[in-house]
C-alpha cells in the first residue's frame, strides 16, 4: 500500500473550499500511483468542517478510513501549529478529527497557538496517532523541545519539500532524531496540488484500514520510503503552479476553472505526466560563490540546449545546490493546457 502521510485537500488555507478542486486532487493522487493518503489539512483552514463533511458524503467507511469511488483510501487527519514554532500532525477517525478541530477553535490564530505540551495533553485524550511535521523546516523548533515531550510523538515526517531541496540533510537529521526518540520515520509529500504527489511515499507491505494496524506496521518497520528521481522538479513546479493559481484568485478569476479546462477527456494522461513530457529538472552542486554558480548554470543550460530544452527557472538552495527547470523549446509557458 503506497501511502502519503502528509497531504492537503485545498490549494491554500485562506481560499474557499472547492469540491471540484478536491475531486481533481484525489483523482490525480490515484493517477500518481498512490493507494492511500493521510489528509492532514491545516487546522485553521477556511471551511475545515465542510471539507470533511463533503468527504463523509462521497465516500464509504472501511475500518477507520474513508474509501472514495476511485479507490483512493483516506486516513483523516489535521496539521496544527504550535506556539514554539512548528507543525504537528494528528491522525484519527473523521469524527475525532472534527471534534479536535472544534476544541482548538480558540487557538487558531497566531499568538493563540497552544504550546506543544498542552496540545499533546489534548491529543492524549483521544485514540490518535501524532507526528512531527517536517521537524527541521526553517522557522520550526520541534527538535529543541524537551526530550520527554518529544517522546510523546508516534512518528516523524520525512517531508517531500525538504527532501527535494536537500535530500541528504533532510534524511540525516530526521532519521537521527527518530533514532534518538525511538520513533518511526515515515514520509509525506506536503502537497496542496497534484504535481507533488508521488515525490515521496511510504510503501507498506500490506493493505491497512485501521489506525491500530497502521501503528503496528509502523512500529514493526514493515514499510520502505520511496523518493522519486523527479522530486526536485515536482516540488519546484508545484510551487510555481500554486503561486499562479493563487494570483488568478487574487485578481478575481476562477482558478479552478482555469486549472480544470481540458480535464474532461478521460483518456488523457494525468496532469503530472503531461508536465513531465515537456519539462526536465537538473540539480547542480556549486561552491558557495556567485561566479562558480553562474558558470555551472551556464554549463547545464548549454548542455540542455543541445537536447532541445531552454532554461525557465533557477533556484539556489541553502545547501550549495541549484535547482534548474528546463522546458522543451516550443511548448510555451502554459502548464495547464
């Protein structure tokens, strides 16, 4: 069972909930080869209740999960901010997650987030799984929390965004913390849209429908984490797409209509596959000097030009790497067509 432990059902927390957009997301998750996802929507997202209400209406129960008509299995969940800085994932039945979300209503704005210890005290009242989301992401301080508090966690999230930026750093730090705490490390894409599905996933040796079984399989280590060779491209492209769609909304346009135009052909390739045909990603290492980076980028651009690609985006990371995205010449800028 290929499971993504960290996903979202909306493009952004402040945008209105769209059933069409969410349906598209879940269809693309299946197209990306996933059997199941943990829907860890932000606890302070707009219309959190409506998202889960829609899922309860359109799915059928199987154990603790919600099974969609397309075969995608959903483990309900939530992503919660803490006062110290950082995010915590919680996984449980839909009713449990909805109840927890309501109880957290006074703590959904910055300045009112619960500290980690108080949040864990609340979570301890319920039969749920709790994990640290992307513990080493900039701005978060989960690893600095007291050891006795961290040991209350059930798992750590090896996050697709962090792996795409610097895989060695993300894997080393997250697994080292997992060993220190004696907790399993699983993986999630952290996607808000379809391109990022499949950049990383957790592959269990058997199908799972209950949280008790999920806990047992995690503790037994009966899984492996798979990272896509295209992870850097997927994450970078996903970020570009998200910004573009949010800008369409900000200008008064219908980003869902723009995104889904042309999606009615059931025989068409998945959104992810269509982008992969026309775009390639190159990750280069460089010494932390501007002249060295520029030379390496020119070298990569010349090499890709000989293959018929042109450079459309270059991003420098904090780990002496650059992520370059190339587009096949003559294909245009429109990812959505």
